[in-house]
C-alpha cells in the first residue's frame, strides 16, 4: 500500500506516519526528516536546505523530486510507503504521478488531516517548548512563531491546491486531525481499509 499524508505543519503527519509504519510495515518517507539530516551533515546542499527551511520557505521542486525518486528505488519501499511532507506543490504532485507510472507503482490513498489552523500555532509552540524543557531533542529551528506563521501561509498558497488534484483522481480521503492521536489513527485505518 502506498499512501500520502497531507496536512498543514503541526497537523500530526509525522506521528501518524510512525503509527502506520508499525501497524502496516510501510516505510515512512519524511522529507522534513531527510532535509534536517542533510542539514546536520553539513554538506553544501544540506546547508542551503537548512537556510530555506529556517525561513519557512520550500526547497526547490527539482531537488525534492530528485530525492524522492531516488529514495523510492530502495528495496525497503517495495512493501509500501507513506509519504509525509511530499508532495508539497502541484508541480511535485505531477512529478510524483509521472515517476510512479514510470516505476510501475501507484498511490492507493491520499489522507488529508484536516485541522483548525487557529490551534496549530499553539500546538507547534508547545512542541518547541517540550523539546526545550525535556532536553530530549533540540527544538526545531523552524518552530518559532514567525516561521510557523510563514509555513502556514506557504501551506495555504502552495500545498492546499494539491487537494483538488487528488480529489479529481478519486484518491482523497479526509480525516479529522483534531481528535486524539488514537482516534485519528483509527479514522485513518478505516479509510485505508476501503482504499
Ligand atoms: P512541517 O510539516 O511541520 O511543516 P516538515 O518537517 O515536513 O515540517 O518540513 C520542514 C521544512 O522542510 C519545510 O518547511 C520546507 O522548508 C522543507 N520541506 C519538506 N518537505 C518539502 C518538500 N516536499 N518540498 C519543499 N520543501 C520541503
């Protein structure tokens, strides 16, 4: 089963992708995690990506499409994958369509996690505070209120237009992302069962 998780920053895509990975044995492909790893590695490309992320902007379609296309060829993706953070623009969605066809693959379902945007900024601010206070992980450098506001703007302008793209193709299923983690996981399982 090949799935895309869609939703604004802070919607809980990463949390649900991890649960799906455990539940169905799918591979989680988080472009945000991939880019943060590239940033931490200190390569020139990684440094450039980090600067773009820290401004709340999107890394270029060309780079992202290249990263995903290469990653999908790895043997662990054969059992199925969950895309978390990709596609993020209509151009990426079109490129994904073309690359899957070329690889003899297809998407089974696109799950939109619908959330109340007014509450998202609080959630993300909470995530930053938790990371800082528990010293478990460093707060993300793009989780400041200014950058989060920018990321939400970018989501509305560049990523939300993907929703009609998948709706037209009959792939889009929407779940309520404001419920508890367990309830959201249940709703996703339910939509996947009929996908
Ligand atoms: P969130 O979903 O909370 O916004 P992510 O961890 O998915 O965070 O992504 C963090 C940042 O990484 C984005 O704001 C963007 O700069 C960059 N990024 C991730 N995926 C993509 C993508 N598919 N295209 C362009 N930029 C991306």
